[in-house]
């Protein structure tokens, strides 16, 4: 999907984010892990949405989690062999 052509608003973002039990948001130097569920919906969307109201990039769908945003140390710890 090309996020420049197809925008993902809050409702569509929640439909994606709620498909995994864990949502990880990375913004600046802060990485937060959330249990996906209605009780965390508002906080997760606040962390996952950009200032334009679209889902932030990059967004990665993994087997057990969704990662929103980029944090170099988190990526190294998660994806390094």
C-alpha cells in the first residue's frame, strides 16, 4: 500500500491496529507497548495517528504485533538475527 495515495483515517487505523494483541508505537525516543483493546483505543490512536489525521508511517504488521513509527534501537532489538 502506498500511504501517499491511500490515506488511513482513525476508523480504518483502528480496524488494522486491533487485529493483533500487541501494538507498539514509536515516537521520537519513546517506545510504548499497548494491549490492543477498547480500553486503550483512544490512547493507541493518539500515539499512532500523525498530525494530518492519518496513520503514521512506517506501520508494520507482524505475526504477534503491529509496530507504528520508527525507533532504531527497537528495530535492531526486534529484527536483528
